[in-house]
C-alpha cells in the first residue's frame, strides 16, 4: 500500500502541523499514529504530569499510545472543528484517514473530540469552530456547556 507524502511545517493553527506534500484522495490512509504502547492507567498518569502538551492517544479500553516515545509525525497533526481527516481503529492500530480530498500543501487535521472533565479551549480558527476540543456528543461536555451557560447568565 502506498501512503501519501507528508511533511511537518509551521502551522497557522498551533506550532507545527502536518501538511500534504502531494494530493491525498478521500478515504486514503495517511499515517498510522505510533508510539509506546502503555496501559490506560499509565496514560492517565503521564497526561496529568503535563496536561497541556501530551501525545497520549487512547487505543482501546486497556491501552494507550504515547506518541512522545518512539512516535512519528502523526502526533503533530492539529485539531480542527472542520477537519479533513478522521481517526479509524484498524486491528489495534490507530490510522489517520482522509475524510475528503486533501490538496497538496493543505494542513491535515482531525477533530480531537476529547473526553475531559473540563472544556479544552479550541484555537483552530475554522469558520465552524465550536470553541472547545471536547466531544460535542459526550454527556460530560454537554453538562459543562450547560454549567458555562448558567454561570454566564449570572453576570
């Protein structure tokens, strides 16, 4: 299987990002998210050490992948509320796959859809930006948004 050529470059979204170095077709596998396979408990512990810059990705209910240890460029793919790629779990591997055709030079992004106990601010800058990185369908996110709305009405 031929994978598209990608490159890391300065991003308008955040720091560095991953860009298509050639056109990528819809549904094409772009890159596997690699790193150290660790227990979910260890992933949680490492995330608490530095919750602002972590490359921990949930693999399944038991394991996480830490992209900061033996990881590849996939860890540098930025979030967007209007992504051009998505995540798929195939045979216990995490793949980033094109959601639509991606032009040469375009930054590759996917929706992080975090599960978190607090709203994580989004800076993607897309016209459809929802303002947070959390999964909009997650019950905790819905609860946090209701609390935010309720608190903003107090002032």
